[in-house]
C-alpha cells in the first residue's frame, strides 16, 4: 500500500511539474467557474419556462446561482483583459453599489401593469439581487413574478456569456505575462477579501466603523434567501482554488517555489481557519458571536495578503475603493 501511495504521489508531482499555474487558473478556475454559472442560469430558465413550476427547485437553483456567481465575481479579471468589460459585474450584482432601495423598486415592478421588459428598464432591476427579491418577497410566486424572473435570469446569462467569451478569446494576455497575471490575481484577491471582511461580515456584525456596535442581520448580502454564508463559502473556496488546490498546480504552488519562507503555507492555513469559522455560523446569522470570529479569521487573511504575500512577490498593490463593490 505504501508503495502504491508513494508511486501515485510521485506521478501526480510529475504531472503538476509540467503544468502552468496560469493555464490552470485560466482553464480550471476562470473558465470553469463561469461555465458552471451559465449552466445554472440555463437550468433555472428551464424550470421557469416549464408548463408548471416547482418553487422549491427554483429557489434551490437560485442558491446554486449565488454560489457559482460568487466564484466568478471573486476572481473577476475580464475587465483587466478587455476594458469594455470593466463594469460587467455591476450588470449582474449591485451589492454595496446602489443608493436607492432596490426592494421598493422591485415591488413597484411586480405591481405594475407595464410589460415586464418595459418595467425592468433599469440595469439594477435585472440583477441577482433583484431576482432574490422577486423569488422571496411573497409566500408564493405569481405568474408575473415568473415572467420577471425569466427576464432577469436571461440577462444574467447574457453577461456571463460575455465574461466567458473574454476568457476564451483573450486569455492569452493572462498566460503570456507572468508579472501581469500575478499582479491582477493577487490584487483581485486582496480586494475580494477586503470586501468580504468589511461589507459582507463587519457591516452585519456591527464591527465596521459605519455600524460600530450596531449589528443587524438584514444587512447580509442575501438576507431574504439566507444565502449569505453560502456566498461567503464560495468566495473563500475560490481563494483556495487559486492558492491551495488539491487538483492542480496553482499559484500557491508556483509561489512556494519562488519564495524562501513559509508565507504560502501560512496563507493556506488562514484560508482553512476561515472556512472552519464559517461552518460554525448557524442559520445564516452574520450578526452572531461566531460571525465575529469569522471576521477575525478573514481579517488575518487580508493582513497576510497585503503585508506579507504581496510584499514577497513585489506586486504593486492597488488602492481599494471603500465606497462601492
């Protein structure tokens, strides 16, 4: 048994040695995660277009869409490959990036007599956030709610297909320049973990400057559907895919070869700790004591990225915009 295990490990190591971390992140994270999100929108639309619809299945697929979309959003670099797609995520998701009350706006859309496509005249009305309100605002969905949901799901799929096309047609920019790929990946991860700790955890738990000592679960990203911790898990797992995949040679493996310290090992440990703390949160309650522990764990990841890993790799960090997602 030991010989078999050792031989398997040696073979796996040889395979990994011949793989490019950049190719793996492009094909097995960026492209794969986007394809998964597209498949979920297709399944959702299939349910919505059926002669009869199952609300439980529709809501289950919404949860899958949240998860798969967050994985795309966490490492969104299509805008770095093509400036025309810098704002594409805002056409899918407006969390922390909208001044108006979206729920009030969507209620008007539901109650309007206008054609659905006319009523959904704003980009924000066709986002995953708007879809959550339509699916969860009432005890049961009306025929109009179904029609609204179809348009929103189709809109999300269209933008996801645009993202996929960028990765498939312009991925060579990512593969051809290691300095460029290192910079955009690590800066994207730093910004992702900053938004995670401050907007998705601290604002809810009453730990941010804006909401100090004023926890409120209704500030959770997916409060109505109770998918907020589900989304956070997707975010953390995407960080793990990039830096600690068990399936392919990743950026963590590449950095480990370049650095003469234990910073990659520490990074991987911190991500695992955060996932453990997340699993301790019950009923999606990000205002709980357990959420405070999660905040500390995610804050440790942020500090380690910003003050250790980026410094090790001599990457110029981007200034974070704290006012919008």
